[in-house]
C-alpha cells in the first residue's frame, strides 16, 4: 500500500506477489505435512520467515525507507495502525479456516496421513 501511495505501482505489485507467494508457501507446507505426516521444525519455519523478510527488506523495504527519507524529507502523513492490524487479524483467521478446510478435504479424500486422521 505504501508503494501505491507514492505512485510506484510496479514495486507495489512485486510486494503483492511476495505476500501471495508466502501465503501459498505456507499452505503448501501444511498440505505436504498433512499428506506425508512429516513435521516441520518450528525453528526451520522461523528461519525461513526471517530469510524471506531479509530478502524482501534488501530488495524493496530499504528502498522505500530511503525514498521517504530522501524524497519526502521524512515529512509524510502518519496513518492509524488500526486498519492494518484488523486486516492482519482477519487474514490470520481466514488462513486458519483454509487450513481446517484443507485438512477436512484431505480426510474426505482419504489422503490425510494416518497419524493425523485420528
């Protein structure tokens, strides 16, 4: 949203691809874990999340920060965090509903790993 606000639609689109890619990766990890019974280490999950964040920050986050500092002289309208927090909470809820529906579908299709089918 910040990139769109400052008129950088290409960077905004790239950020959107990153977000959708992370959601798809998370759902894929749940799918693989549910079908194979393989447990993903929480430490590995955190390491992947940190790696993705560092890559994102290196590609676009720092560029946006520098743009605000240099082009806008750190003068910009601060907006409330309420809307992003509400969107985040709704997104988390939708994500968990998707996981539950995915597991129920796998169970119906007989693809759910026996260790999870109980």
